[in-house]
């Protein structure tokens, strides 16, 4: 039994056990890391085996245990295993003296537990407590910012800078994000290693955020940025002042957090870690965000819109999607670069059959009216997308609407200056089908999208260019279809993002890294923009294509027979039960399927197919080869039929008919509530 216990203790991976002789050399070991064999530790001093940062203190503690027999329990030290690639860790060490039956000292037993994550969490909690204690004790903005840097240095950051929008310091209303590159920021607090004299001159008193840097991006989309710094960081060339400061402080890791309040940008907080400390990681972002939120609330200022430029910025941001959405077969990300133009827009719309519409467009011109025109076109395209039209048909109808908007503007009174401003807009509309892995694309005067294959090869898709939306050219639009490999990347962008061959090449190089996340790729494209890039503003929409997982779709070929509705109900009930949906959804779906199948058997033509798709909602589709469209009727009380589609419309959140070359599909969507296996 004793041998079995010893074997088990020295085989478990949670606690590193080390038997030391009276000279403190390792006799037997079970190291924490499996990357270092136990045999490599045998014969070494314990302080050498773990490369402890303060070996003298550790040795004194162990010898005291040898002499007194008093256990040294839960001492936290910093060190790492010799020859291990792991960084320096926090280790909790407990040391006990080993004695024989006659109480002769044989050596020590040192138990080592890796408590790095616990120590990091404790440090973050202490730092956050300091922020809450020191920040907000004064109504002065400068004192509030100084309290932040004192709270985070050196516990969370080696070097910290807080910059506030200059108008906020003057008592004016903060601007609404996203900010332009001409907004001045004032340095209100800075703290780092060394004395104040050493820090002087490292950060400018006043600056405007250079474009295509983490600072500008953070104030653009109001999201934090975590960046690892080295000599090859591409955006440092665009920001020589920050490059000089980073070099002087030997910073290697950066977190940039916008100071925001209800959509208004108050300033920017930058936290740096320098040589000798571990780089930031994703777990550090919540602390930075919480600290920034606390500071923002403490900088209490009125939040009014600036004049026409700020109002247009707000209108544009509110009209655009607030999040990328949850779709079963497409992952999307976007970036919107601020500028004089407020008409850039993008959209992703879920369509029937797990398809996704990908849209990007631009209305030329500055100011509020441009943003309003953009919102009108975006609203129209949302309505057209619900009709399940081909991309060229969508753009044709959108052009008709644009023409009516132009007529309305031309009909304004002669004294209205808006009457003299012509409208010009471009748009690309694409639909991706995950079952056929095809993407159908049409464009109206807009740049063609870029395709990046899973192995990193970039190609500009050959999509015929149609006339722009407000053009007098009546040439028809054309749709181009492309079969995509699973994991392909589509990049849609406005023309200001790519102005020449050199900028196109830089964007292709930034996108040709398929292993990175879409958010990182968006940032990479911005980082690779040239220093003299247009300040008109731009939009980028990335979409990574996938397929519907087989376990989330069910398809049946059914007979064109009066008994088919009953068979279909049984198939649906069994499948939805296997997907763990609630009873109400199952019963509603059975009724929907029964009505759709009955309709197809009575009025459609074979072949007949039923398909269920489990995504954010439950989709039910019934395909037949007839192109005759059913109509919703409002049956009278005495009528014996005519209520099928009315029942379907009441049970489904959305329903419709989609036509194809081989017939039509009646589809419904239902909101779902999954249940657990134990329900």
C-alpha cells in the first residue's frame, strides 16, 4: 500500500513533489511541467532546479525547516523549471522535514503548486480596488486622470498615459464617436518608471491621433485594442511620437481603451508593459475596461452632439448594424474608418435557407444629409432582401428607389441649398448559400470584392460592373456566381480603401493570412494603409464562409401522396426531439409541416422535399417543382378550407416563398427555446 501511495503521489500532475537531501539537492521529483523530465532535476539544488528569483531567501527558509522541523507553509515565490520554455511563474511552496522512526533528519519534502493565475487575479482585484478608491475623489478632470495612473502603476502597467479630448477639458460637450483624425487630445496624466524628469518629453502635451493606429481605431469603434509591440509593428511608422516613447520605455505590450460615456468619446487610456514584465493577455482586458468605465463616469460632462459633423457621425453610426449577428454558416466582422464622408454603410442580413446577404455601399458627400440618404437606401435594401430576389434584381429595384429620391430632391424649393447637391451612390449585394457553397454577387458602380482561399491566395472576383445607383445609365445589372471552398474569405470594401495598385497590393497582403481572426484581419488592413490615404472615410466587411453542420440539418425526399403529411409529422417530431427543442415548438412545427406538405401535395408537383435547419431559429422548407405561388386567404366561418397558410403565418415568426430554377420552396422560421436533456 505504501508503494502504491508513493507511486500515485509522484505520478499526479497537480502538485510538484520534490524529495531533498540535507544538502537541499533533489533526490526524487515529480515536476510541474511534463516538458522537463524528472531525471534532469535529480542531483540539482532545489533553487537551481526552479531558477528562483530570490534563491538566498528560499535556501534560508529550507535550512530553517531542516534545523527546527517547523513546516514552511504556503510561501509564494517566483521562478520556473530549468530548461522549461514556460515563462516565470508564481509558485506556492510548502516544505516539511523528513524524519525516520528515530526522528533522525533525512531531508525535506517540498510541494510546489503553480498559482500564477490566482496571483494574477489577486493583483487585478487589488488594482481595481485602488482605482475605485483613488478615482472620482475630485471633480477636477486632471486629478481624476492622475488617480487612474497612480492606481495602475506599477501593479497593472509599467507606464500609463491618459489623454482627454481638448474640448472636454475646456468644459465643452464631448464629441460623439467615431472621432475624426483632427480632434486634438491633451495629455492629462502620465506615470511610469523613474522620476518625473525622465518621463518629461516622452508624451506630447497635445496631439491628434494618427490614422491607422490602435489609438485611432479605439476611438473609431469604441473597442479596446491589445497589441504586442516589436520593431516590426507596422503602424509605428505612421506614429513616430509613439514609436519614440515605446523605444525609450522598452515597452513590448500595449492596451488602449477608449474613455466613453453613452457613445461620447471623452479620451483615451494607454497602458504599457515594459522589459522584465509579462505581456498583456486577454484576461487583462476586463480590468482595463472596468477602470476606463469608472474614469469615464468620473469625468462628468454634458453629452451633446457637435454641430453638423457630429450629428452626421451619430446618424451614420446609429443607422449601421450594432453587432455582427449570429449566423449558422457565415462569420463576419467589419471596420468603419471615420472621415469627412458619412455615407459608407455595410450590412449582413439573414435570409431563408440559412443564406446570408452581404452588402456594402457608399453615398458620396459630407454632412447629415449624406447619412440620411444612406439610411434611406439601407432601409430599402432590407425590404428588398426579404423578397428573396436575385442580386441583380435587388440592385435594379434599389436603383428605381434612388431615382425617386433624386426626383424628390430636385423638387425642393429653389432656395433650398440641398436642391443643388447631386446624389451619387454605389453598392455591392451578395448572397451566400451554405448548402451549395455558392455566392451570387452583383454590383452597382462599386469595387469588386476580393476572395481569399483557405490557403491564402487572393483574387479579385470578376463581377460585371453595373451603373451607380443615381446614374442616368439604364444598362442592366448582371449576377456572377462563384463556388467557394469551405473557409474562404470574402472582403467587401468602399473605394476609398483601395485607390491604386499599391494600396490594393497592401490590402491583399494583409488579408492573405487565413489563420487569423476576422477582427485581427480588419485591423491588419487598416495598419497597412499608406500614410497619405484618403481621409474621406471607408468601410470594410469581411465574411468567412462555412457550411451548415450535418447534425443541424435534416432532409427527406417524400412521396407525392395524401399519406405524406402524417409521415412528415412523425419525421419532424422525432428529429426535433433529438434536437432537444421544447414541446410547444415541436407541436407548432408539426402543424406547420402538415399544412405545407398538404398544400404541396394538393397544388404542387413532384418531387417533394422537406428540410429542417437548426440555427439561431428553426427553419422549415418544403420544396416542389411547381412555380405556382400559394396565397394567404382569410376564410369565412362557413368555409371548409383556405386556412392553411393563415395558420402557418400565426405560428411562424417569418414565412415566405423562394423561387429557383427547379421550382419553389415554402419556408418558415420559428423562434426556438432549447431544453436540456434532463427536462
